C-alpha cells in the first residue's frame, strides 16, 4: 500500500518535494471532491425518503427509522434504542410523545407502557433506498412522457443533423461550383447568431409554420449546425478525390458516392458530431422552454425545471429525476470522454 | 481529432455501416438513387451540388437567416401581436425606451429599469467570470500539463461537469446551497450557523458566478492544455540547461507562447458569459428580486413570459446583445487568424 | 471495340489553356503510352478520355460514338489510378464487385468474374482483406483487378507503377505487358518514365505543354526523333547536344563548326540550310567511342562512373559536357585527355527551331 502511494506521488526525476508538487496534489484532490462531489451528493440524496431529506445535519447514506407493527395499533410504530433507568438498553416502540416524555412499549409485550425521557432514546436506523423516488414520478407523473420526448428529440435531431450536415459538407468539400465561398461564409456567419439573439422572431416563424407546441419545432431550428458542417467538411477534405473518380468510373452515381464511399469514410468525424449532437440536444433548455407550453410535450429538462420551480418542491422526486436526466450524459462521459476531449482540443467546439 | 487513428476507426465504422443489418436503409438509399440519377443526368454535377446543399441551406435560411433579418423589423414594431403583419410600426421607439435613462449608472432612473439592471448584472458577471475562469482554468491546465500519474483521469475529473445539462447543474447546486444542503452541513461542522444562500442578494450573485465556473471550467482547461502541449519541449529543456527559475520559465516562456491561445479562450468566455441564462434560471430564477437577472432572461421574459409581453422590446434588446456578440466574434476570428499566422512563422 | 479517336481536343481551366488541339487515333487492342514531363497535360488528356474532365473543344469518339457529353460511367472504360484509389472501407472482393453491382449485374456473374480475375492476378488469398492490410504491390494488383472484372472497352492507366519501389516496378511492368498480350484490349498508359514507355508501348505519344511532339513506335522515336525535345526525352542517359554553325554545304553534306572550333562533316542535304545557319547535333552517349590517337574530338575526362557492365564517362569538350557510355570496363582516370570518335555514330541534326533535318540518302 505504501509502495502504491509512493508510486502515485512519485516525483519527476525522483527529486524531493517542491512546493509546486504540494500545490499540485492539493489542487487535484480538492478538484476531485469539488467536481465529482456535488453529483455524487445529489445521487446519494436521491435515494432518501422525504423525511430523511428534511433532516439536518444530513447523513451521506439514506437511513430511515425502523418501524414495527404492534397488535392494537393501526399505524407502524418507530423503534428506538432506549437506555433504561437501571442502565441496561432495550429496543422499544414509541406510541406517543408528550413534551419531553415518550410513552413506549416493548413490541413483544404490547400491554406494558414505559415512560422514557426523550434524551434517553435514539432511533433505530437502517439503510433503505427509497426507490419509490424513481418509480413514482414515472407512474404518477408524466416523466415517462418527458423521457420519451427527450429521447425522441435527441435521436431525431441527431440523425437529421448527421444527414443534412454531411450532405452540405460533401457539397462544400468535393464540388466546384459558383457561390461555394459565399455558402461557406454564410455558414460561418451564423456562428455569430446564437439562439438568444433571434429567439423572438424565430418563435413567430415556428408558430407560423404550426410548429408551436410541437416537438418538431424544437428539433428543426437546431439541426443545421455550422460547427457540424465545419468538422465534417474538414474531414472530407482529407479523403482523396481519386477515390471519387474511381467510383465514377465504377458507374456509381453521385448519390451513391455520397452514401457508399464518403459517409463510411467520414465515420470517425460523424461519430464525434453524433456524440456532440446527442449531448447538445439532450441538454437543450431555453428553446424547448419557449416552444413547448403543453405539459405532455415537455422534455426532461423543461419538466425538471418547471417542477423544481413550483412552490411546494417535491425534492425527493426532483432529485431522482435529475439523476435520470444525468444518466445518458454520464454514460457518454464514461465511454466516449476521450473522443470528446480530443475533439475539443482539435477543433475548439462545444 | 488528429488522435483518432484513421485506419482502425475507419475499418470499424465501415463494418458498422456496411455489415450491420441496414437493409431498410439500403433499400431507402437505393430508392432515392433512381430519381437522383435523373437529376444528375439533367442538371449535371452542379445540380447535384445544389441538391446536397439544399436541405442544410433551407433549414438554415428558415430558422437562422430569416429570423435574423426579421428581428430588425420586429424591433421597430409595437404591441403584443405575434406575427409581423399584425404589428404596428413604431420606428425607433423601442430603442428609445431601452435607452431612456436620466443616469445610465443607476438603473432605477431608467424607464426600462429591469433592462439596465440586467445589463449591469451581466456586466459584473462577465468581468468576474472572465477573470476567475481564466485564473482557474490556467492553473488547472498548468497542473494537468505536469508529469502526472494518470493524467487522463485527472483531465476527465475537471471535464466531467462540462457535459451536464444546465438544468442539472442548476438543480445540483440549488440542492447543495439550500438550507439543509451540503454546504451548510460542511460549515456547521466548523461551527457556522446555516445560511440560506440563494435568498441573499450578494451570495446568490456569487453563486451564479461560481456555478457557471464550475460547469464550464473543464472546457477552457482543455483548450489551454492543448495550447500548453503545443509549446515545444526543447524550449523548457534549454531553459533548464540555463538554470532558469521556474517562475521565470513561466513568465518568459510559457505565458508569451500561450498568449494567442489564451486570448481566444478569453473571447470565448466573454461570448458565453454575455449570453448566460440556463443554469442561472434554474438556480435562482433571476432572484432574489432582480439580483441575478441577466440580459438573456430579460429578453426571454419580456418576449415570452411576462404578463404584458412586448416582443418588439425584446427584439430590440436582443439586437443590442447581438451587436456585442458580433464584435466579440469578429475579435475572436481576428485573434485566431493572427495566432495562426504567428504559428506559421514559428 | 476499343477504338478511340481524338479530333482537335482542347482543354482550358479558366483562362489557362492546358491542352492545345490534340489529334490522335488509337486502334483497337493497341497499348499506347502518353509520356512527357510533369505538367505536359498527359493526365488531363487521360481524364478527358475517361470522362472525368470535359473537353473545352474538339471531338472525342469511342467506337465511332461522340462521347464529349457522356458521363464517365457510361463510356465503358476502366481506370487504374496512381494512388490505386481502392475503397479503404471495403474488402478486396467488395472493391472488385462495386462497379459490377452498380451496373446491376447478376450475383453469379459477378462471382465468376471476380474469381477469374483473382486467379489471373494471384490475389485469391486476399479477397476478404481490406486494402489497408495489403502491401503496395498487392494493392496495385487489386486496382488492376478492379479494372479487369469490368471487361472494359479500354483500360486507362494513370502512372500505375509510380508508387512501387524500383524492383517491384520492373517485375510489374513485365506482368502488365503479359497482361496486355493476354487480354488484347486497348490500353492507354500515362507515365513520365520513358523506360516504362519504351518497354510497354506499341506506340508512344510524347507530349509537351499540351501539344503532341511525336507519335510513333518506341524504335521510331529512338532512331528518328522528330525534334530536339523528343531526342532529349527518349533514351537514357540523355542525348548529347552540340551547337554549331554551318560553314559550307552541298547537296549531300554540310560542314559545321562546333564549340571549341571542332569542324565536322555532316551527312545532310545541305541546300536546305544556308551557310551561317545554326544547327544542333545530337549524339547518343552509347554511340560515341573513345579513341586515343589524333582522330576525333579532343576531350578531357571529368568523372568516371563504372557500373560493371558499362562505364559512363563524363567528359569536357571545350567547356561543354559530353557523356559517353562505353560497354564493358575501362581503366580511365579523370583529368586524362582523350579523343571522342563519332565515326560510327548515327547523328541527329536539328535546325534552329529544333526540328529534325533529314539525312541525305
């Protein structure tokens, strides 16, 4: 173990510890907690019952007070460990509490009532995962719908993005035609027109097209991404033109060249764009918030924000649904992180 | 992207596309082929280029360019009607209203006081955000650029929040900063009284800055790290041969060579900070009061959410914001071009 | 089948004319080689025949049909590219099948053709590999295979050997020649390497700056180059050129003075060139013999390259470099003065414009 630590903290060139090494490791360890801690804390909290969530100070793991059903009492009673007057301890169930005195019974001998000062009893706690936080919203609220809407928007928008952007990138990288530079500049210029600048008129256009309160109204404005066209075009430029000529000699039509030659060869760039698009569309918030006003059309992000903004926030459900919303992104992070980080370092897009 | 091994991934992807049961896709593609061959025959390669470009340009024109131009018209009309044809022309009234202030430094003296509150909030937010963001990501990048054990793991640690949705980010921190939250628990351990952070004007504002740094820092760290790794190693070795002290190496070698990269990052942070909305909207909703109300939220609420919607005013405000963004983007393009030139000279 | 005719073909890219009126007739079954320095337009010419570029002017006929506006896919030609242009994401079999599938050929027929071509080219064992897993030579065979399975009207080969190493290039060249003999199909072969042109061609087309310099069999080009450019381009090492002025001429001969005051009697019909005209004498290095006495042109040895089978001698004739290739091994030392004899050499004479002057009979 100490060898492992030694190895982990090894110094470049095996020299002694420099102050920068200490700063480095403090920074990294603190970073580990600050970056992962909040999400871990949220996930841990999502398994707590509403009662446990209201506790202060909170516990890290979800505990609930153990209950017992006793003959003659309708409701299950809370169990406590009690220090009796003679110094021995016993496990008793509480019937009621008056001031600082608690009336308790032994579950095995329900007839005998013992009076105990509340300072002398501690609840019997057991770990319990409140999985109903997860199941309830799906059964009683619309979260299945929201989940479905989010998945539909993400998958459809990503597919359209891939097809439409790759077609444009193909035209812009492999054909000579009048206005090509103009088209490129036009696409470049849109980088300067983010949604927040055009949301008012865009809303009127989407309404005029009858796409208000329609998932397609969320999908369509997002699919012609300039960044997507860019990375695909950059990649397609590296595919040799002779390959296209060879396909033309092989009687392939231009459309066949696109989908049988260019698309498969652009797969690595398409994969990067697909990952980004999934994360973008899954996380989209402002635009769906504007376009979708009917409850059954909400995406997860909109649904979550609306529910969390209500006066009486049901945190146990919100937390669980936040975890559900996080899952795809965490999966992407776990398995495709390398793709994304190299993608960003290479192109500077997000 | 350069790191993606072209050969192997091509092969894998080729198998996926080619060998997977893609019968319906193949069928569809085949069906499209016949009419497209006709297009190709009739209009030639130029026609095909137009065909390939068309869907993108169409979507693009309808959902980006058209609204962009309509926006100007919108900003010169009044009333609550949605469609431009139903709106009355008011000229520059909306702009006049936005700028109707007796003292620009005090939002309360303005006719549209929430706008100026939002502007001043955004201004402060941008200033704090840029300085702190650059500071944190630079330090993190420098640390990650050292000869570390498991560097890709540590890089991933700082990158993790970047992928989270703004709503999730907002909720995570709302949960931590609430009365029974983790932060109060931690401070309680040190003997502090629990505090309701998000109902305190100053703390709420600080929270918006801190949370958005937390959420986006990893992204900028990556870009700066890429810049650091592009600095040739032999420069450091030469400095070491000369016995240069670490601090001097940083100020005389690292910083000057990183500068073009850093400038681009600064502008990127600026562009994003000006548009801040999502996570703040979930975290504080702009409150308490208007203490965390930013310009995008002002536009959103004026245009959509307020009792008395005023799309014209919202459009005017969005054009002003767009103007700032265009300036910043041009700055970024200029910067990255000049840094490219410098790179070529090297 | 495979008869290609070019009439006044021109091509310009924007304002730049790259091909200036090419007239050429390629017979069925002929192996014709386009050769010339890079930028001479040989690849553009090939791509126009292929249908990958459109001629700006002129007529292109394949088997009597005007194909100027016919897309590449309908011309029935097959092409082997310099980079092979194999589809990297398809197996060798799929590469061979792609073109056949596109022409809606039945599956059984496709399989037969692939098997046949694979056997012919000895690539049966690689059929399920991808191009990335093959060596350069194997890829080259697959590229040829992809053309063969199409049973094209004509094969177009664009510098097919230039990506192979020297040894492989030699053996593949021989195989290509054998393949042509076996398929007896029209082949148009583009190269910048005159050795490939000489060894493979039925006829060679020498191109320069978008114009045909000469068309002929390899031996015609070697023995009677039409101009100075062809003379210098064909043959290795290059032909030696000596600039001179005609002093006296008769119907059967002319006497000219060359650099350093060397006077030579030349077998040329002298009336056509007046006294005082500038001419160029060309002699191949292999045709010059080294003498010692007082006969011939005095020269000084500057460098000796002994290759074993032959010796390349660099000499200096009054400031001008003359190369001599002498068969066998010679003990020559740089700095020695020798005599060069042209008595048995076929002499090539070119006028001021570089055009060949015919010998007097």
